C-alpha cells in the first residue's frame, strides 16, 4: 500500500472514531465510546444478542451473558449467549453458554422462556454459577421458577442443575407472627386490586399461598457482597413484591434467610450495586415490554430496611427510563465509584433488534442519577 492510501485509511479511521462508530482493525470492530440505543456490533460485525443480561468480571475480562432473542420470538430457541471484552466497548462473541434442549422433557426445552441470566463466580468451588428466570414451555409466565446452571469454564458450557420456586417452607425474616398465622387467603377475595386485597397482599397473602410450593421468582439479578455472600434478588408474589434471598456458600442453594422489599410496590428488573457500604437498587415498574419510570431504593444492610426514593432518571423521557428497562449495574474495574447502568430497550415484535441502553451512573447528593447521553466514554468517571 502506498503512502497516499495509508493516509486515506488513517483519516477514515479518525472520522469513524470521532463519531463513535466501529473501526475495523485487523478484522475486529473497534469502538471507543458507548452510543446507547444504536446497533452494537460484536467482533463479527453482528448486533450483540444478549438481552436482559448481566456481567461477571474474571481475570481481567468482562463476560456479558444474556438472552438470545429470535427474529420474531421472545422464546428461548438458542439459549444464553456470552460475549467477552477487556474494555467494555468491544465484545467478542463467545458463543452459547447454556444451550436449550431438544428433549421435550427438559425444563429448558427449545421454546421455554429463559430471561435475565446472571453469572457469578464462586472462588471456593471454582465454579461459575448461572441463575435465570425460567418459564416452562407452553405455560406462559405461570411457573415463575428460578433455574441454576454451573460450569467450570466461564464461557460454558453450563449444565442445568435444578429449577424450582424459592425457599419453600420458609418465612421471610420481616414477616410478623401475626402475618404468618393469618387465615386470610385468596378465596376471601372476589377481585384482585381492590384496596382490601392490596392490604392483604402487603400482609403476606401470597407468601402464605406459596409457602409449601415455594415463592415465585421472575425478573432477577444476583449480587456478591464484599464478604463473598451471594444474594438472589427477584420479583415475587405475582411481581408485586421483591425478595432478597441469601445463597449458601456454594451459591447453589438458599440458606432460608430472605426478606420482602416494598410489598405491593410492583417492582421488576432489579439491578443492584454497593458504594461506600451503602446498597443501591434500581428497578422498574411492571408494564410488560413497555418502558416505565425507574425506581431507586437504598439500604445500609442488604437485608434492609430499604428506602424508596424518587425516579433517578432526569431530563427528556426520564419517566420512561429513556425507553428502557434496567437489567444490571456494572462496577467498572480500576475506577473508583464508577458504575454503568445497563438496560434493555425491548423490541417485542422483532426481539433480536432490542437495543442496549448503557449509561453512566452519576451522583447528586449521594444518590444515583441517570442522564441521557447520545455518546459517552469511560473518561466520564475520571
Ligand atoms: C418485563 C420483564 O422485565 C421482562 O424480563 C419480561 O419478562 C417481560 N416483562 C415480559 O412481558
């Protein structure tokens, strides 16, 4: 190549980089910024397919796990995908970490619903542990199960270990004896959503209903605390109440210790981080695939009490969380107090085209704030 061509290519790269567009270097796409809502290509030039995702950082690499979405279907036709990155901008497709089964008897048969997978690493066992929301094929959202899969290798293959409701036969820590022993039950109500029904719900109507079978678990995340204790945080009680359940040391089971958060608050899509000993949780309301206003909760202890604050989003479309729904909060490695809000802009009719809304978490008066940026990079945290 002559000097003129070199200069021309160099100039094109400069222009593309200044627009935050991918630059092909040795066949790899190269981003130097985040452009929320735009197509985000992986190393093969294909829009990343890892929705409702979460990230685990291991040995200098970020691994992004998410739902593989089809052209027309939200059902799990492939499984949970995995991408890796060292800079958070450029992602390499690592393939399918958990594959759906062809066996109609399997809970993760092709056509089941697999949502919001999250992976954590257990240093004691050396295993990577994946939790996800699982709905059984043909049963809508009725099962409300959590599934657990494990792998020795971060990118998989993950093997399904179990799927079930949560904490069968256990009472939440923050339920009184009176609430536990109440005889009020669902049959006492002709209709849902009346003030009396809502009061009963807050007093533990569905906890008692689901006590034997185990509590419902839909939208979810995982969190590993500084002391290596891990927690499963999920929408329970017909999506009306969040639960935070402590996991056993191997992360494969529950200790039976759990709390209810915001009974009747209708929170979905929990995402959590910890800063200076304080826990921050961003959630959404429940409007199916449509966006709504984010909620912010804080606590000094993971088991609460949790305090609800106003919507952390600011500016245009703040009441719709910039047309997205939370899924995870990424602690940026090597930068103090740097966290990325990770959300999905769902496209239920063409799910594969769902977009990723990653925004920096800013702080005002000690509380997280979300503001829209067409384009931003990690230097915002400097
Ligand atoms: C909102 C949830 O957050 C998503 O994960 C998915 O379950 C949709 N509802 C289904 O309508």
